[in-house]
C-alpha cells in the first residue's frame, strides 16, 4: 500500500472512531510499527491528527461525534489525568463516604487511593475492580444495573433507584466535555445516574484534563456553577475559558 493510501485509511478511521492505536493500524495494514509512527508524525505535522501515547486522536472540530471506549480513553492525556487525579486524592480523608463516577480519570484516582476507613460507592466496573484488587481496609460497593459496555458503567432503573437512597460526603466525577457552563456526556442514562449521585453529595468535585474544555457532547447533565470544585491541569488556554462561579484547583 502506498503512503498516501495508508494516510487516507488512517484519517478515515479517525473520522469514524475518534481515536486509533498504532497496534491496530499495524495489524490492519500489515506494515511495520515504525511505518505507522512515521505516518502519524507526518499527519500531526500537517494538523490532521494529534499524537497520544500509543496512538492518535482526531482534531476534527469541537463536537464529540463518537464516544471513545474506556479502553481507548486509557491512552489519551495520561499525564494530565494523573496530575488531576493526584490533586483529587489529597482531598480524601479517613471516614469519608465517597461516590466515584465512571471514566478513566476516576479509575486513576481509584488506583491512587491509599487512605483507609473509607466507604466507597461506584457504578463503574473498572473503578470497582481497581479498588477490589487492593489490600485497603475500606467498605466497597458496586451499584449494578444495565451495563454500558463502552464505558463499563451501570445505569438504568436499578442504578438510579439505589443511588437515590444513598448520601455521600464527597462525589468525584469526570465528563466528556464542558461547553460554557454545561457539563456533558454521550448518554442520557449515564448522565442521569451521575446527576442523582451528585445531588445526594455534600461536596462535588469535577476532575478533568484541559482537553474537555470548549468541547460539546450529546447530553448536558449538570451545570458547572453547581459544582463545588473543578480540578484541572495547568493549561492557561483552557483556564481562561472557564467563566463559571466555581472554585478551581489547578494541578501541576
């Protein structure tokens, strides 16, 4: 396959999926890892994609037209996600009852938790598994229901009815996009369950990397003005676009 044909294939797949991995392209096109990486580098130089660890993401517009899977999100903005997760970790104290929402940033937060005497409730399977594999002395609850395979989180009547009857000291959650003051995600069901947990929490902490700012997604489930604290990495261009009346903690 000629170079231009490879590039066309890469861009077409990006338009469809939003992100791709080097490994996938190597397998699909039967070319070397180095060849794919060179193609990615050239396409990034021309502004047609953005390189991330292990792959690339689309630079096509602000609207999220295709939700990435939990697995794909794990390779995007890793450093920034660790920064904000570490900042959030410092806000957890023994005795807290916590809600941890879905998402790879929250999964990283779960992996950092070393405090004990906690009660932690989540509707996200990877978050639950991360904590369940630790030796921490905590009370851990997984809220079940119908699973969204793309994010590995539970939603639906079972989920919302259970969350409606639980109250939290602190809720840590993330999102797919923040546009003006709209906190957005790709699915009504997932947003609905998070909204219930947030409304039942004394303190609400939204944890995001700067790539979420200025993006639009399908469903608005919360207002940034109703969040107690936004935790975000130190990116001036993103920070200057936040106009809501919300406390901002900058992770460096």
